[in-house]
C-alpha cells in the first residue's frame, strides 16, 4: 500500500464512531462461550476456502466479523453450528470447543447444537404463520413448554428479548408476513431466543433493512449480549461493527488476519490489509 494512502487511514477511521461503552466493555467479558482452533473449510478437495482461524467468543460479547466479499466470513460463521456440513462435499478441519466437546471431531447431537447455537440470516425468513406461532412452534418442537400458560410466557419472554413485544403484543395472531422487514427479522431473532441459546450467529442481519430498522436490530443484538449470550455478527458495515461490537475480527482471502477490541481495531489497526479495508480502499 502506498505510504500516502496509509497516512490517510487515521483520518478515515476517525469518521467511524464507536459505541458509547466500547472502551470499557471488553474488560467485562464473560466466560468463554465457544472457541475455534485452526479451523479450515474445504468446499472441494482442491481449494481451501478458509484456513487456520483461531478465535474465542465470550458470553456477553458482541463480536463482529468484517472483511471484503468472498473472504470467508459466512463460511466461518456456518462452522460454528456446523451448518456447513449440510453443503455436499464440504469438510471442516481443526477444532471447535463448545461445552467441553470438540464439535468438529466428537460425536455430538446436531439437534441440540442448533438449539444452543441459533442463527439469523440476511433475509428475514419467518414461517407463513401467525406471529405467535412463529415463536411457539420452535418451543413446542423442542418440547420446552410444560403447559399452555408456560408456552405463552415463553413466547412473551422471547418477543421481549428480541425487543419486539411492545410492537406486536396486541396482534399476536396476525400473519408474520404483515410485519415490516425489520420486525420480521426481530421475530426470527425471537424464534431463536425462545430456545434459550447461549450463542447467536447473525449473518448480515441488516443488509435488507433501512437505517431505522438496522438500529433496532443493533440495539437488540446489544441487549441480547447484555443478557449473557455470545452474539457473533457478520457485517459489511464498519459503522455497524463500531457501534455494536466489543471485539472485531478482520477476514481476508480465507484467513483471519487481525482480531482485537473494536476500539483498537478501528483506531489503531496493525495489518496493512486491515488499514486499507478500513480506509475504504477495497472491499
Ligand atoms: N456452498 C459453497 N460451495 C462452494 N464454494 C463456496 C460455497 N460457499 C462459499 N464458497 C466459497 O468460499 C469462499 C468464501 O465465501 P463466503 O461466502 O464465506 O464469503 P463471505 O466473506 O461471507 O462473502 P460475502 O461478504 O460476499 O457474503 C468464496 O470463495 C466462495 O466462493
Ligand atoms: Mg457472507
């Protein structure tokens, strides 16, 4: 990278405003939720899409994964609940430590894993059902409610945790499709939270949303993490990473190049590729 370009980095990064408590939050991170060690992914035997990613995520932490298109962010995220294994010929190598197991190499119950490590996608994907049923069906499927009253209570708790309750409490029998995109996305978050996960994976959850809905999802992500869940969010939006996350990891060409407290990553990046990305030279 040209020296002139590098000297512009500080000025460019100064425009990225950090979340209110960014400086203090990382010192208060909870216990380890999930930890990867040298994780790699092959979609076929010839080319490796991801290599040697070692990252630790804590309870109470919002972790942002950033980097240019095609660098492996979604691939990595999909390793954390083994979604990649649904893709034919896809192979994961390395280790992922979660609740005392290595989920890559040990025999684990996939149904339980996906319950504890929830995932929210780019496009909101509610079921063609009522708002209530969208959440209740997930709870019933896992046999978590002991009575109708318990089910009602769990649905309300999940909708509150997804910061949607106040907007829908009088319309629970309305179709989920009648909600706005941002509300649908929070409904999908509620559906996931209803299963009491301890890790929530979000792959560009705001890419289809307007700025107001985006801020609502960011506030929701923050409040979910504050309740003790580990939230891992892929984003192309560096302002978003700066606003919402405690830690940021930068991916480039299938590798995790740099990780650290979000404030440090944006104010004092080390790697030239990260400097270039933050200053908008590519991506
Ligand atoms: N299902 C798949 N089969 C084969 N190759 C894939 C598959 N999914 C991703 N890849 C390849 O793996 C690499 C990483 O892709 P990935 O989708 O993880 O990137 P990304 O960082 O999430 O990109 P974007 O920001 O565009 O979403 C790319 O080269 C991509 O072509
Ligand atoms: Mg992606």
